[in-house]
C-alpha cells in the first residue's frame, strides 16, 4: 500500500498524474511491452553507494547504458556499487525492481543524493513507478521537479556518460 502514500502525496500537492497499471516489470527490456502506450520519457533507476556509504539515486533514460566508473569520476564520488536490498528498503522504502525517485518521499533525513539525467528535461512528461513496479506514473516534467523540491531532494541534473561497448 506504499503506492497509496505516493499517490495521496501527489494529489495533496496538486501534482497531476496519469496512472497506468500493467504487469510487473523488473528490467528495462521487460518494460518495452508497456511503455509503448505511455507517452514521455521512460526511466532506468539505480540505487548506488560508494565505499564511504554515500547513497545515490541515479535516474537515467531507459535507453542509456551508464558508465558508472565515468559517472563516479565526473561527479567526485568514489567507485559505486549497487546498494543492498536492505538499504534500498531502509532509505527508499522499495524492493528491487521498484526503484524510483518517488521513494525519496521516505528519505526524510536526506541521506540520498538524487542525480537526474539532464535529457529528461527535454521531454514534456516523465515516467516513474509509484513505489511498485506494476504501475507507472506519467507526470509533467515541471510537476516532477516540483515534487523533488517539495520532498527536499532537488535533482542534480547531469550529463550521462554512456558505456562504450567493445566489439
């Protein structure tokens, strides 16, 4: 029922959204089936930590392959690894497969730094799960940024360096 908290929060702050219900998706390849019917930019969300236990939520366009080593060097962080399932639940209140910026609602202590792919800003609407992966919220980019401000997690908008595949 965590998604109800998210939806109520958006309603209470006059953030308009379109809710799409669909089969559970755990990967971007699985989401291919559902995103065709949902307009706007779609996401891939990574919950990471460095060796100093600094936690980072990185939201990128779902079509990008992130070079985490280059990302960590570019933004002054140590080498990243994926945070544990326990950390994911503790900080964002979600399980693997449901990582979303809307989980920042649960990070009241502001332990998580939020990085957002600057290419989301080129789209009128963005899509993220509302704390569960069988639903997608379609929100105007403006309102999504408003949400981030309200929960005291304004995104650090970054250029994403993509991983170059060797042939």
